[in-house]
């Protein structure tokens, strides 16, 4: 429970940081606004087309007597839109981070600078950083897609599908949000995806304490845009402490490295 509270504390600290640095808050809003417009358009399209999609996918129900066909299709329509909303919450961060890579890199560096100590730089070109970020995001989103399909299927189980599955869904959402957000600061420190995942799994409750409240907040329209700058700042503070407390040891037999991580060159 202490780690859950500590994780939430990093989220609050990040929001406080951007509150004290208003210029960086405005700077960090731009990528979220661009992504929000794209996602709203996609969800509106899904809302209008979900009925037709479900009707096309359930031709076997055409001959069912009332009210069973309508009940089935209404339930499936709700589930399809819920799945779309779940995917929107999960992927919003990844897409926003990709769109706003230069913005959030600068914001994260400024957090490191104001907090003191080393301000790591990846040493990579912008295009290489974008490539690594996109590649890692796709890998994570593939895993998200698999979880989404599984949770969607489990949603049909009576009682469990309406109680336990949503809780698991929010935990999955929170974990992946934390992975995506800490990637900005950890990538600058040369931490490759595999090591990032190991680092966060080792402090799972801390990760959930940071990501789950953020995932819940992201369900409220427009909130995600305004929380993203502070979320990046908080994830940077979280990454600083994770690396300081639990550095990844170099591979056995490898030449000594100047830092505990090997820089990902793509």
C-alpha cells in the first residue's frame, strides 16, 4: 500500500511541477491537443458506425425473435464502444508522446535540470529518437491489443465480466500508461525497452499507483490533454528515483560501461 501511495505521489508532484513552471505547461499542451482532435473524430465515427458493425458481424441473429436479437446487438454495441474507449485511453499516451517527442524531451530535461544532478542526453538525432520511440510504442501496443482482446472476451462472463474484469482492465491501463510515460526519461538515459519493463515490473505497485489514477482521469473528456505535461514531469521524477534505487547490472563478461545501461542505437 505504501508503494501505491508513493506512485500517486509522483503524479501529484508532476502536476505541481508544471503548476510552478507555467511556460512548460503551455508548451506541453500542444501535442495533446493535436492528438485529442484525432481521437475525438475517431470515437465519434465509432459511435455512429458501431450499430452497423455489430449488425454485419451477427447475421445469425436476424431470425431471432424479439427481444433477443435487439438485446444481443445492444450489448455488443456497448462492448464495442467500450473496447474502443479502452484502446483510446491506452493508445492516447503512446500517440501523444510520438507526436510530441521533441516537446516532452525538452520538458523532461527541464525537470531533471531543476531537480539537480545529471541531465542525461541520449546523444541521438531527433529522427533516431523518433524511430526508437515509435518502434517501442508499437511493441507495447501489440501487447496492449492482446490484453484488450482477452479482456473483451472475458467481459461476456456473467458477474465476473462486469466486476472483476473492469478492475483488471484499469490495472492493465495504469501499467501501460506508466511504461509509456517513463519511456521519455528512461530513453534519454539509454535504458532499452527490455530493461525498462524489468525496472517497472520490479516496482509493480509503485507503477500502478502512478498509472491507474491517471488512467481513470483520462476517461474524463479533455482531462488527458491538461494532465499530460504534469504526467510527463511526474514520470521523469519517478524514473529518476527508479534508476537511482535499482540500476540494471551490466551483462556478465561485458566491457565496463560508463553508465549502468547500454544505449539503444536502434
